C-alpha cells in the first residue's frame, strides 16, 4: 500500500471525500484547522480501520481507482470492495470527533 500520510494533496482529497463538508465547512478560511483535520484523518485511517478497509478507501478516494479494479487486484468482488469503503467511511465519521 502506498503511503499517503505525507502527501498534502492526497490528504486534502481524502479529507474532502470523507468529512470535509461535515467538519471543516465552517472553517473554510482557517488553514490551521484544515491542516489539523488532515492529520486527524490520517491518524484515524491508520488506527481505526482494518488493513483491507484502509486499502480500499485510499485506492478509491486518493488514487481514484474503480471498485472493479480494486476488487480484481485483491481477489474479491466489487460488492465487497464497496462494503469495505462504506464501512470505513462510517467508522471514520463515528470516530473522527474523538480525534478532533
């Protein structure tokens, strides 16, 4: 799995895809809050998700890969990839307030 924790562009993409609207919308102009949220997202992805959830989530949102391609790569069905991504997003939405 590629590292995304040090790439600010990819973290911005992940934060927008997952929780930007919910947690950062009121702080659009506060770059410090946005940077803080990026670090919390990276930490939560690393600590809260299973390895497969983390992989599917990052491949889909950060690397813009199709679910079918991810599924073929790791040998599971696209439905299971979709489920991993959905559960990962829900878990992050539940746990991110504890980090933020």
